[in-house]
């Protein structure tokens, strides 16, 4: 999404990190932990979403995806960190993946993930500034980090039901999901 928002041409190389034959050796050279995403630009390699998106924002022309105000920049980092530490695992793996991919699903894990997701959504609501985006009037990396996590969470009924209780976040999600950058990357690999 960051590359799309910046207007940068790129090649997305699909990779199934769960393939029976394992993770290809060429990919482990890019990401030694065998997770996604990994990024290469003119021989410069990065892994970890935060490092990649900051590089994309700072290394290419186009609209700024990070605020210049130190308070807003810190808030952006806080939201990204909170989602990475508390939201991603609970919302994506413990709820959505567990419900969609595991037979039978571990209902206790899903319940625990939903409890954590509720806290994440409460905090996200409390941190959201007035305006269309998480930090107000400027679309930032916080929005781009939150979008795929929420999108995956919404693939299951429990996620949709819980998010419906957080109207501000639901409305924000409707706006981000309507962006070209979201539509063009929605089919891509989002797992970290």
C-alpha cells in the first residue's frame, strides 16, 4: 500500500511460506526468519514492515506518509507498535486464521483473541484523531499498517461483529478500503 500511495512501480513476488517444500533458499537470503514481507531496491534489502514502509516513504517522491509534527509522528509510531505487539497476532492468527484454516478451530484461542482484539479496538478508538484518518487529515503509515490487519479480521463473522461496535474505526476502515492502494494490494500477501 505504501508503494501504491507513493506512486512507485514495483514487482510483487508471491510466496507461500507454508508450502510443503518449505521456504525457498533465495527468499531466506532476503528474510532470514522466513516470514513476509521482504523488500529489495537497487540491491538494498530490508525485512520488517515498519522498516520497509519508512524506507519507501523517505526514499521515494510522492505524498508524505509520516507526519512532520513530533507529537503526531510519535502517535503514528505508537499505533503501529500497538498493532504489531497486540493486534496482529490476536486479530489475524488467533481469530481469523484459526476460524478459517483450522479444523476444528480452537474456540478458547478465538475467544482469547477476541478479548485482546476488543482491547486493541478500544485503544485504537481512543487514539484516533478527529478527521478521516487515524491521525486526522493526513493518511499515514499508521493507516497503512492497520488496514490489512483489520481486513483480515473482517473475514470472519466474529471480527465483523466486534468491529461494528467501534463505529469510528468501522468508518475509518470503510474509507481506507475504498482507496486505490487498498484495492490494488488486497489480493497480495499481508502476513508478517
